C-alpha cells in the first residue's frame, strides 16, 4: 500500500522570540520531506505564519506535525492529498 502524500502544513507561532529556534530545528530535522516553505510575520496580531509544502509518508508528515504541535504557543494543521 502506498501511503505517500503531498500537501501543506500551516504553522502559527504565537511567540516568535521563544519558539522560533525550536520550530526551525524541527523543520530542519524533517527537511527531506519539505519541498517548499513560506514564512510571514503578521505584526498586527503578533503572529508568525509558516506554510510548508510537504511530500512524504503519512508517518513522516505525522512526526513533523506532532513535534510542532507539541510546542507551547504553536498551532499546526495539515491538508494532504493522496498521490
């Protein structure tokens, strides 16, 4: 069974100064499945938004989103399509 997926992972970071280093470390640890990244600061709300394009197995993407989602003041959502 092929469990490869392609999709997006949306990350909202509420406290950049405290979380940015760890968020970037986790993304780098899973860099093999990240094919694109866009990061935008949103000053009016004090948020930083990161959008990742990913291509990997459900286990690989789940490991990435699980680690990110476990961080305090970090919200993560994934939208995946079967390929």
